[in-house]
C-alpha cells in the first residue's frame, strides 16, 4: 500500500502512512473487540442452555411427583393395585429417577454458576458496545485525516489514480463513517446538543405562598429555554389547568390544555369527568399549525435538564436499560450520565393520539375522546385505517419518519396522556410502589415540550412541584 501511489511528494507520503497506520491499528483493535464479543455470546448461549435444562428437569420432577401422588390416592383401602396402576407407577418412578439423576449429574452449582456467567457476559457485552462506540467517535478525526491525505490521489489533478487496495481502504473509511452516522441517528437524531440546554430556575418563579393557583404545582412557560414562546394573558406566570390557553412560537401556533389528576383545576367538573373510570393521571393536548413544513423525524419530544441528575444507578445499568428502550424505539435519544441529561424521542411516535385535519374540521380538545386520524400524512396512513400502536411502531424509526412531513396548512392535534407520572406527589406510580423524583431531578422540573432536531423549541412548558424548591422556600410556602 505504501508503494501503491506514484509521483507523490515526501510530506504527502508521510501523512498518508500515518493515517494508514492509525487505521490499521484501529481495525485490529475492533477485530479483537469483536472476537471478545463472540466469546461472550457463546458463554451467554451456554448459560441459557443450562438454565433451560434446569427448568425442564424441574418440570419433569414436579409432573412425576404429581402423577405418582394421584395414582397412589386411587389405591383401595385393601392395598390392591391393578396391573395398569402398577405399570403407571413404575413408569412414573423411572421418570422421576431419570430426571432427578440427570439434573444432579450436571450439578446445581453448574446451573447456578452458568446463570451468573450469563449476567456477567451481558454486562461485559454492554461495556464492550460502549467501548466500540467510543472508539468510533474518537476515530472520526482519523478517518477525516485519512480522507484528506488520500483526496489528492483521486486522479482529478492528473496524477496517478489510487490503487485497488487504496480504494478499498477509502471504502472502509466511508463505511465506518456511515455506521457512525447511523448510530448517531438511531441514538435519537441528535448526536450532541448544538447549544447548552437552558432552563428557567426556581428563583424566577412566582411566590408559592400566594401566586401558585394550583398549589402544590405550577405550570408555566420555560421562558429561559424558549424566549419566543408567547402566552397571551399569562406571560411568564401560571397557565390554566383544565382549560385551553393560546400560545405561539417561531415554529408553531395553537392552543394547549393540561389536566393533572388530584390537583386544583380551573374546571374541576370537566377534569373529574375526563378522569372518571380511567387510570390516567396526566393529559397534555396540543392543537395548532406549524409555521413551516417540518419532517416528522426532526420534531422531538421528551425531557432535558440543564444540570446533572443525582442518585442514578451505575452507568452500565442505565446503558442496559437505554439499549432496551432503543430497540423498542430506535429514534430515542437517552443520555442520563452527562452534565446536561436528556431523553428525547420522535413526537409522532410518542403521542398517544394524532389527528391531522383541514382547518375547520379539527376536533374539540375539551372532548373526552379524540379519534386517531393521520391520513393527511399520506403513504401507509392515507386510508385512515392505521391504529395508534402501528403508527408509533412505524414512525419510531428515523429512516421511516423522515419520509413524512408536517405541513403548514393542516391543523394537528397531539394528545399525550399516561398513568405512571403522578404530579400530585411528583412520583412514578408503578402500581405496587411509588418512586419519588425530587431527589433525582435535583430541583429541576419535568417539561411538556416539543423541539426541532436543530435545537429550536416548538413549545416548552415546565411542571413545577413544591418539593423541587429549596427547603427554606418550601417552609415559607
């Protein structure tokens, strides 16, 4: 390869050799990582096989015992047994003996150790994946350097063109960069924030003791993160709960209605009727028009924080959980162990219900039931028969979502609701227990937000709770 390019100056040859050496070293490193991963996968398969064998043996033991017991219960008081009963008892005894013998011949400690090998292998695979991804990130500069060093040998300036081997190396670089871009996109469309995350802080809030009409919560505009968000009649103060209010930004104009269970409301009767017979604890419904066409893959929703979260599990535990979420929702961008954590996903794949309508045909957002209708998206949605579940699965992939767009003429209705987040206690209600969020969030509120993948906010509201405030301010409240 070193001698594959003729008519080259000495300094260019040195740059090329340096880039090739770096590339070769990294390829060898990746090869070792993949070999290690393959070995871990074999351990995992063996562990699963051992667990399966153990469970099968235990099931045989239980069945054999139950069958033996039922037959013995049928024996008469005089102790007489029929030939059929004797045969079945003999067969059951042999089955019981064989199953227990096979199980103990492998040894329970073997199964026990195999299960822990399974866990250890999975942990090492997760860490290995992180190492490979970090290596890819570090080697972008190396790939660019190699590309620049070889760009003068592409034959465009009259020099001798690249050899087949050199061309193959350049193709490998392009493939590596493509995989990197795919990984970044599958991580949530935003590889890294283009600007620091800004958030409104507690000291700029109205006084909890007198200006929180829905105490102990306050819903207001995140004006520090989105200065262009305009809310007529409310500004930076509390917005209504249970009643629609108008808002506008540089990218969207419409109305929003927020309902929070077990909290004061500006229309308590309507809220009670909405939550009656439902497990839902939270609803945020937004309706309006975009001010410019936007691809579905570029419109995100979720949560983002200006400060680190506290009390999180170890990074490898969080990574295992986020990897599972990414498999279910490839567009999810979840980064928790950073100075500015975020959890974002494609809005069109997250909203529980979406209705796209021509102006004048949009549903009433105060209605207790909004019907799904995404037919204006076209494509598979054109017939209007796509269920919300199928729409979420289809649009969870950024590659599929980017084929559809929000236009600037239609009126879109997004209905977000769920039954886990309990804003009255600011905790996650898992049914069997509640997990408080205030310590983890460290004084930072959750948000009702939508933003463009380039960082521009579409709407951004904060949901504060008194428990997020410093203790002295809580006492005054």
